[in-house]
């Protein structure tokens, strides 16, 4: 039986490694400062007869190509195309964490969002409309407290459901405002017939090109489409 | 119309509205990743001349950046 590959992504200090350990039962080194996870770590779990392979990506604030960690994480998602990307969000820091969530959604890989550290959010008196967030993003959202093992079964169910519905990729579309939306549409159309763009989501490519992403620009150096 | 000033010129306790991030490339990206985005109101917690870092309060988060980076952020004092 094939393994379901889950890439675990998230910002530094979102409790990503703790969550990874909760799911796989591993005791991976976890420290209370950002930037601990620098290489790819792999763990396995079984759930309801399914085998999962979890890949712990380096913590990154965004998915551009500026730092080595970002390039490692992004290339894994683009080249290996995991079955699911699990986006670990620090619930007490939702707004900042959503930057990465949006960038992951734009990569159009089946996705589950984990609202981790719900206890920290509660003690900061932050209330999150979990269902509302799930509806807006178009993906399953699961609250957890990985440190205390809370939310594990719900998360595993969400992963399984998402895997089984893998045909329905989220139709989330970030509104960049009228001016940029127009430019994105023009660029997207120009990319539609370009062979070099065929392995990627066109909207994602257009966004990255407008942002001046070096790695993505390299795909198109030489001639203009 | 209030003038836009550079963030590094503000004093502890000052509140301001971010107008523009002049930094580009990796610095600009990182500043925005940390929540320093035009339209956001922030507070200066610590800022001494010539001594890094500049400490800011951004949506309940304390973040520290360099003077050289604060200089690249245009704000309006509130």
C-alpha cells in the first residue's frame, strides 16, 4: 500500500516540531528558539489502516526563495508534490502566520491548517471562529495543543478526509486589489501557452514573477513569452 | 497633511502608522513577514541612537530590527 506523504510546514516557533512529534511519536529535538529545524526530517504513523509519511520542513516566515530554508521547503513542495501540506499556525499569532498560509494555498496542494497553541491563544483572550476560517480558506482547520497531545485524532481524520478528496484542490484566491489582479490575469494568460510554465500553477507563477522571485524568474530567462 | 518620517527617528512610546517599506529584496520581504506592512499601526518600545536593535510592538508582538532597517520604513507619527 502506498504511503500518504504529508509535508509539515509552518513559521518558526509555531510548534511545528512538537506537532510532528505528537503525530509520529518521535522525540525530535525541540528547542524554544526559532530556526532549530534545518534539515528534512521524516517520521511515520499509521491511522485507520492508512500509512502516513510525514516530512518536517524547515520553519519559514514565507515561501519566497530568499533563504536556504525557504528554498528547501518550497522546492520540496514544488518538486515532490506531497499528497497534503499540513500548515501549522500559531493560533496566538494568527494574522502574521496567515501570510505563509496564503502562500501555501496559492501552491495548490491539498492542505490542512492546524491552529496550534490554542491554549496560548485562549490565555491571550483570542477567540477564533474555526469554522469561519475553514470556509474562507476552503480547507479543513483543526485546533490543537500539540504540547499536551490535544486534537490528534481530529487532525488525523482531517488528513485522511483531505487525502480522499484530493481531487478538489482549494479554489482560494487572494485578492491583490484591482491593479495587481489585472496584471496577474494578463501574465497568467501569457504563461498559459508557455511550456516552461506547464509544471506549475499559473496564478502562483504570476504572483511570484510580479514579486520579483529570482528562482522563478530563472525559469524564464533567455526569452520572453 | 502630516509628513512621512523614517521609523528610526522616533522615540520610545511613539505610535505611528506605516506608510511604506522602502527596503527591497530579502530585507523588505522579512520586514513584511514580521507584520510591518503599510497601513499597520505600531509602537516604538526601545530606540537609542547608535544602539541596535530598535524594539517595536506590532500587533501584540515585540520585534527587534536594526536601525539600518528602521531607516527603510516610512511612517506618520500619530
